[in-house]
């Protein structure tokens, strides 16, 4: 069994590749149209591993532990109104309990206590409550934790993901995860999955900026071309190039895929070890192809010149 992971930066076109693969019916998608970001979110699995192996302090363990607990609520809550959530759920499984059990299994020791640093960063209400209790010679019960060693962490984490993403996978198909890894560390963020096969999608920055402008992408710099160029260079320069060389990594251009380049589709099939026949899908390649070179319609000549000057090595020719 393999785990197919699509990865891209914002508006890179990775969602189109993901949707195409989903429509082939070759794969089991446990969380349709949900970005599977558990490993690389702040306080996620990678941060736990980093704390265990390279940045070991009780304070950081406690903070990461609490952040992971908050993340679980974000993953499992329904998003409505002003409340955000990914609504990751199954009819016959409690995802919230599964994640909590995983987190708790990583803890080797719990003990009562609280450091001065954690007290300083505690809520005003909690600190006030503690002072009131202290007047009556009582203490607010706080708890510290220590994570297990790396060997146990790796075993428990691999087992957790294997169980999580295979719930209801009755036909034992290969798994498909949308944005299941970090573009900056595509290998480290996906090594916990069974036989991860990563597809990294890149796109012409002129079209990416065009998307930013046209769709009011609030998380990205879409108002100024020069700011965008600085942002884009910074994003790509921080990608771990050594990880891109791993045998389970495949880099493709959105443009090649969108224009139904047979060589690109063959590369994908070869990489994920699955023969994909485009005739068996309803995917509309013409719709994706219309998003190639859209910048010619949406950007000013000045904006195009700025991007071509500053990001010429990233342009799709």
C-alpha cells in the first residue's frame, strides 16, 4: 500500500492535481477536500519530534502538548460563522478520541508543577485564581509532561497514521492525501506515512500573483508585485533541496499537467506505481488549461515586468 501526497504552495495548482487523482477512483481519500496538515502545523507531529530529538525542554514539551490539544479541536470542529474548523470525521469512528489517545500515548511522565515561564504566559484569570488559592494556603493544580524517547515516538506515530488514514478503507486501496506534507520539508513531513509518494506542484509566479490579486487571497501578498517577488523568493529559497532529491519525490509543473502533457501524466503514473487512464475520469483539463497564462489578462505590463525581472529563474517557459 502507498500513500499518495500532493504538495504545493498557495495557488500553485496542486488542488487540480489532487482533484484529478481523486476522480480516477484508484485511491481511498479518507478526508476529501481537507488539507491534511497534522504533521506540519504549529504544535504538530514534526514539532513533537523536534522537541524530543533536538530541542528538549520541559517547557517546550508542555507548550507543544497544549498546542496539539488545541489543534485537535481545529481538525474535528465544524467550520461555521466565525468559528473555524476542518470537520475531519468518520461515521463510525471518533477522530477526536483517536488523536487524543495518540497524544497521550507519547507521554512518558506526568507530574505536578509549573515553571515560572509558564506562569508568566498563563491567562490572567488563571493567575488571579492561583493567588486567591494561595491566600488560603492552597495551590492551583498544574501538570507538566515529558514525552517518550524517539524510538517509541516513531513507532507510535507510524501506527497512529496507519490507523487514522485507513479507517473505512475496506478495499485496501492506496491512500490519497491533499497537502499532506510541507513544501519546505516534503520528506520529513511525510515520512510517517506508509510508502509515501509525494507529488510537488510548482507554477509560474506570474499566474500565482494573478490569482492572489483576483481572489483577494488574504493570507498572501497580492497588492504589490515587488512585495510578492520578495515573498516568493523567500518561500522557495527555504525549501529543503536535499529532500527534493529523495526517490519518493516528483516535481511537476502545473502548466504541463493542465495542458494534458502525456509525458507528465506518465511520470505521475510511474511515480505512484499506478496506471492512470484519463478517459476513466470526468476531470476537465480544458478548465485547468484556461488558468495557464492568465496573468496576460489580469496583470498590468508594469507588474509583469517586475515579476519577470525579479523571478526570471522561476518562470514557466
